[in-house]
């Protein structure tokens, strides 16, 4: 799948891009053999091409609006969704402990691996393929993010509100985790000033928290229905 999307590559770089730090640590391998350096570079590649395409897509939008949209497009939530769509989550090489702890489903791991893959393919000379990938898999979310920004940024909006009220932050509590281990559903409640202000569920903890925050914002009247 990766080669179909990005073309030919330096296979040794791709292997490194797929190797989680837990694997090198648990196998006493050099840190240079995990994805952290490629992730560092791939993050810049992602932001460069995302910025370029947003600049072209919204020719009259000010810098602030473009930055707002980009911040969501390059977030772990969107990157993990895209990575899972192309099957990248199944290819990540994890240490046994990280695997047992559910690391293959952790958004941050999946997102970091995608950034590392972009770095690996950039160094393999596939810049055009990378830009095409970002256009087809990431920029497609731009219009929805622009139109429904609150939906994607509800946690930050809620926190800004509560801190403005009494300088406290909302607390997110896991009420239960239902379903099989390979397909869990997280049930979350948001607590502020010792009161439950909203509940929601999601396929990941982050997704559930974002949904609960959105419901809380609606309850408090911060975001209108």
C-alpha cells in the first residue's frame, strides 16, 4: 500500500520510519534505528506541503485563519485517522511491552509513524508523491475543519472558558471501556467544579474526550447547536 501511494523508496529508511522507540529500547538497539529523527523531519515536510496547499486553496484568508485550519489538519487525531485508512497502523514495529499496552492503537504512535514515513519518502526523492498524498488524504478535511472548527477544537475552547471563569481546568474521567480489546469504546465524563457537565463515548480516549468537551461546550452555551 505504501509503495502504491508514495512510489519507490529507500527500504532501509522506511523500516526505520516504521520502528517505534520501544522496539529499539527493548532490543538494546541504537536510537538511530527508530523513527524519532525521521519523525522530526517529516513533521516539517507535512507542515510545508499542508501550508502550501492551504495557501493556494484559500487565496484571501489571513494568516491566522490558515494557521487555525492547519493546526487541526496536522493534529494526531487527523494523522492517525489517515494512517489507519492506508493501513499504516498494522505495519508499525513495536516492542512487546508497548504492544501489550495497546500501543498499536495509540493515536500519537500512529501519527508519529506517518510523519516519519513522509520523511523517509522525502529522502527517497518522492516529493511530488508526498504532496499528492497530502492533497488527497489530508487537505480533504480542510473545508469541514473550516466550517466546524469548534467540533475539532472543543477541548481547548472549553479549557479557555473554565480558566476564564475561575482559573480551573475541566477534568476528563474514564467511566468505562466497553467492547473487545481490539475494538474498544471509551465512555468519558467531563467534570468541572465537582459537577459532571457532559458525557460521551468514542473509539479512542482522545476521541471520546473531544466529543465530551463538545457536549460540555453546548451545555454551557459556549458553542451553539
